[in-house]
């Protein structure tokens, strides 16, 4: 069986390659040029262009045809495909995958809407890939992915709301007011709708990062053992602060920190920090990567 996903996730690139995950690119246009995020431009290159140009990037989901072509090629070696995608509340990618599957009758394709993005989505995809490599049957893999989806959370804060406003991710009026007041929101993804929800706000980066940890504390008791991972857009200072705040309140098992996917950073802007976390016990039975 093959595992397909898309660049709405955050995962360390070498890790994704090791697990054999095939990632459909999300398209990003900036400076009059369109890139296939994760394929022909690195996060570091993309964020440099974004900061130097001052332009707002435009993103687009993979086409139905491009996803169908991925399925068609994979079906030549194994017709069974598990396709796991960014939240349908934030992107049409999972629907495009369903339509693409109809064009490839020679394949047996199972579609999962993660109702998430970033590291939370990445953990679902990673769990599926690790279980597959260990020889787990599809039914057991799907149960584990569902368990991870129920447990994991991805929450984040941004340095500026300009990119979210431009991308239509927040109300323009609310975003404009927050910009004037210099408010940094704490944002998550609702597990039912798969859409963004505001979980808090602060006036400084330090305050926003402390609010992130407060959100974690609403779900996990002090001292709890947590699995945790941070992705960011050119903000190592924020990463260090967030780790410090988390370690003061929880026992953290950290996964490797990495750059935010360009397809996500295009809507978040420079300075964004995201934290993915969950109860460590949920991941104890995952096979080694």
C-alpha cells in the first residue's frame, strides 16, 4: 500500500522521505512565478523571497488531474492507496482527491480528511506510514490515525495578521482592528468543522506564547507527559521561548523542530510559531520510524 498526502502538513523532509510518503504539492505564486511548494523551492528560499518582496503570496490546491496522475503511477506497483489530506474546512484538496480517485478505477483508494493541518496533520500521516511499514492491516492503521486525530492539537500565533487577512482566513474588519491594537491571536483548528478558531490573544510575542501554553494546560494537567513539536517561520527566538514555557509546566518529549511549510507560511507570514502536542501515551505503541 502507498501513502499519499499533501503539503498542508508539516513534517521534517528527511523523515517524510524515509517513510516513503508521496506528497502532492500545493501551488504558491509570488513575484509573478508559481512554485510547487516543497519540490522546486525550499522553505528558506520561499521565506526569503516573501520578506524581500513584501508581496502577498497566492496559494492553490493541487488539481484533480495532478492527484489522479499520482494515483495512476502508484497503482502500477500497488493498487492500494491511503490518501490523507489537509482539512476540508480550509482547503478543497481532500475533495479534489475524491474526484481524482474516481478517475483511477484500477486503484483501491481510501481518503482521509484530517480536519487539521501543520504538525497535527503530519502526525496523522506519520502514524499511518509507521504502522504500514510495520505490516499493520488497513483497518488497524485507520484506527490508529483516528486515535491520533482525536488526541493531537496544533495551535499557533502570528506576528502580523496582514497575511491571514489578505488570504481571507479571518474577517477583514476583525483583522484590521486587531492590527491597529497590535494583538497577536492564538489560533487552533476546530476538530468538528476543521476550520480556524480563535483561542485567545495577547499584545506581545511572549504573551501569545504563554497563552499557547495556557491552552495546552486546559487539556493536560501540570507535569503531564506530552509529545510536542514546533514549526515556525524565521522565529528561533519564539521557538526557544515556547520550549522554555512548555518545559516549566509539562514533561515534554520533543520531536525535531522545523520550518513551516511554505503553503502554510504564505497565509501566516514571518514570525509565525506553531505547536503540535498530545498525550505521550497515545504514541507509545507506534512502531519505530
